[in-house]
C-alpha cells in the first residue's frame, strides 16, 4: 500500500534542474521520486543534528533553554568547519 503523500512546490536553479533531469533519465526514476528521496535524506540528517545539539544544550546545567536560532547557528558553524578549504 502506498504511503500518503502531499505536494510541495520548490524553485530550483536551472543547473540543479538539469542535473535532476539527467539523473532521472539515467535511473529511470521520476524527478519527483528523486527529489522526495533527497529531501527525506536531508531532513533526516539535519533533524538528527538539530536534536543532538538541542539535547547537549539542555544537558548543560543552569543553561537557558536553547532556541532554534542558536541551534541553527551552531549547525552552520560546524558545517563551515568541516568543509575543505
């Protein structure tokens, strides 16, 4: 039985759309399937990072509850520090 789904409209740079078109042709999968898989993987990965950071911040004694902006800033700094120069 198919899982329930919903529609999301996304604007992509032309280059990204061309890559998606090519990948869809090569894999004989729909662009929608590929985009959904990519978004799911991204959301899963980022949610896991967010939740780990949130848990670490909450475990710090006497620290105020972290807000999303603070957590996203930590994620961004970590992302920049792991990228090759």
